C-alpha cells in the first residue's frame, strides 16, 4: 500500500461551491478598481484644468 491509500483524507477535496466566491470577488474587485480609477482621473483632470494662481496671491 502506498501513502495515498493509507491516508485518503489528507487529499485536498473540492466541493461544488468552493470556488464560486472567487468569481464574485474578482468581478467585484474589477468594478471597484474601475470606479476608483475613474474617480481619481476625474479629480486629477479637475485639478489640472484650474488656472494657476499668480505669485502675488500666495500667502507669505
């Protein structure tokens, strides 16, 4: 007898719904990442579109 036959319970068992959270998690992460990227790009565009203040308006 080999070791696999003696200890069959040591093998990793996959059940029907073991991996379905991974698909949901991946999809959710992609949507959240896309949302954050869009939000940051929008904020960056708004900041870069503002005119610079003249040097005389800066507090000393």
